[in-house]
C-alpha cells in the first residue's frame, strides 16, 4: 500500500482529514460507518492507477474533529463537505463518486444537489429506509435503538440495531440474543486486535471503537430518517449506479437500493460479499468498482 498525500480542509463546523493517491480524473470515495478513509485502503491503490483517488474521514469520525461535538448531524451538511472536497480537488471538471452505506446516502444527496459536478455515482447499499413501503417499521426500530442506547448503553443498542438489519423471518428473540453475542465478541476481538496489530493498524481499530457512540447515537438516527428526492434521482439515474452485496439479499440495507433500481428501471449491480463487502472482499470489490466507474 502506497502512502497517500494527506490534507486538511476547514469546512463549516469541522476540519476534514483527506487522503489523495494517483493521477487522472477525480474519484471521491465516501465511507460509511466508522471506517473513515481507512475503509478504502484495500481498493484505493488499484483505483489510483486510473484516477486521482481521494478518501476522507467524514466530520466527527476519526481524524475529522467537530468544532462542537454536540452539533446535530444532517445528511445535507455532510454532502456539502463532499462538495467542498470536489471544489478543492477538481475545480474544473466533474468527478466520479463511490460510496458505501451511510456514505452512499451522502452521495445520493450530493448528486441531487450538485449534478453539474458529478459524472457518475456508485452508491452501495444506501440505507434510505424512508423510501420503503414499510418505512414506519424502521422508524420504530430506530426509536428502539436510541431508547436502548439511553437506558442500557452502546453494546446493547448495537445489538438491537444489528438484529433489525438482518433478514426478516428469524425469531426476533433469537436474533437479538445472537446480535448481542456478536457485539460482545466483536468488542473483544477489536480490543485484542488493538494490542496485537502493527501500530498503524491498531490505531485504526482504536479509532473505529472510539467512534461507535457517535455513529450509533448521532449518524444513524439522522441519516436513516433522511428521505432523498426520488423524482430528482430518477431524472439523474443515467449517472447513478445502485449497488448491493450479493450476500445481503433481503437484509434492510439491501432493500432501498433494490427498490430504487426497480423504480428507475435500472440494473442493481451486485458486488461480492454483503453490506461490508468492501472490507471482506477488497480485491474483487475494487475490480468491479473500477469496471462500473468506467462503463
């Protein structure tokens, strides 16, 4: 893995950490979850053979501190951050954008707000659950997650959230118990990894763990309550690629991408792995992403 050039950009209410590799037209990578720019480390070098690849830590995540840690988090503000990076790194030409999960929600808003700056967007499993016919059920899930967070803390809330993302049909009690166990195991694995990994990798694990309260408490409720301008997205669907994991069919993050692709009459592109295929299958994910971006 090559060492990227590091930069910092002041935006309204935050300072963004960003990384740049390669040469050519700009490809902006917008991460989801708590991974930050590091979540694209497995694909960035290969993509940098064709593009100037820029990745970044979204505001409040990892190395992009907020001026006010209690400031509300809105998709529109995060999309404006991405727009500022486009203006900085590709002021004279439209860019390509690839994004995952909560980052893909940002990418959808960026496309509708600034279509003149976007040549192509690949949005992998944006959980815009408000477009779904059963959106009320998912609002109730988010309310349960936040209530559990307030009453019981991070790990129980993460377990409730993970259970709600799974395929329907499993026994709710068993799924919640399994998700709680998964969350506890993940926490133990992350803690052990932080002491056993090389320093740079250990630092990434520690940042991810530290960002979980912010993500679950601030990003999830605001972002999953966001409803995109579906009519405008449909008008721009010739430059939008909706994508999902081949192994996550039927899961909640998969469904909005499938729903929108069907409504727009466009192909739903299946990437290897599930919702986190970028991490579990980086080589295959990156190769397909390169093909889709250049199609």
